[in-house]
C-alpha cells in the first residue's frame, strides 16, 4: 500500500468509563466544546488562555486550528486530549465529559480514543520503529504481532523500515512512524500539534498525504498549525485570537 492509499479502518467502541451522555444520543458531533474557559494562575499572575470557546466537530471531519502564538491553540488541543481541564464549560469527546471525568477515565480516552502526534514525534530513540509501535500498543491495551506492525507501517509508507531506530530515519519518515504509533489502537480521533513545523515543504506534503489517507479512512483529524498550506488540506479552518474563535470557514 502506498502513502496515498487509505489507512486501517476505524474501530468504534462504547465510551470508556462512562455511560453515554443522553444529550449526545442524537448529537452528530464527536468533539464538543461548550463555553470553555481556561485560566492559568501562577502566584498572583492570571493568564486567560481561552475565553468562552464554542466548537463542534463532526465524526470524519478534518479541522485545522490556526492563530498566532499565544492565541490558545495548544490549550484547546490539550483540553480535547484530556491532558488538561477547563476552568469552566464542557469538553465532550465521543460522549464523555472530560471536564468531569476522573484521571483514569481521561487516560483511557487518551490511550484508546485519541491518537496524539507532536512536532518532536515522541519516539523513543533507543527502540526500533517496531518496538515503538509494540510499546504504544501495549500502553493502549492492544497486543501487536509482527504482521500487525508491518501492515501499519505499510499504511504510512514505511515498508521495510520497522527495524530501524528513529535516528536512522529522515525527518519525514520519523513523523510517519509517529503517526503509525499514534494509530495503533485505531482511535476515532487524531490530534496533531505543528507536526510539519520542522519539515521542508516536500517532506511536509508527503506527511500530509498520509494524514489525508487516514482522514479518508474515517478518522476525525484536528491539526494545530501556523502553516496555511497545512490548513488548506482541511475541511474547516478555525482561527483563534486571544482565546476566542474569530473565524470558522472552509479553505479558500
């Protein structure tokens, strides 16, 4: 399979650790932020990162989050990932209110329902690509056989690279390996934070081709980016300014 062909199909599961929210029963959104406020306090200093954000993302959408540094992009992503809690409002992912869920539930959501990819790839340098994927599968509660790893790497165009360590791969190959690791549990949602920020334009385009294939296979994709070329690949571009959404539009 080439990088442009569809990635593995998405496996849907019942929400972890919580009964479905009855308000979500007829709701077609997989991610809902309702009047979300996030305030950081350190000593006597108060920083307002998000100011009453409302956002709904449907299953299978590809959404780019844009804005200047400090606009609240990464804070929004961390709230959807369940690695942070809002000061006020609701954050619901696949029917689970992450603002009220305990840490165990939020960790399970991160492990099984959400794939996370960052600019620095988060691959363990002392392990091979194969070992990185097997470890990620173990942390997500999924046992990967050798054939499973090879198929997942084939999905992202890394056939034959399973036994290489990250430092033996190019930047684009490392990012594709990180994508494969993030998708070992077949999560319905993929979150990325500036994942092409350190890649040249040709390599970045190849990585985005892989993400588009993952999106076509049914995965909901949410990418934080400064790059208009990345945002142009999305179905929607949501722009933040000073913690507020100031635009929500189609590319072009």
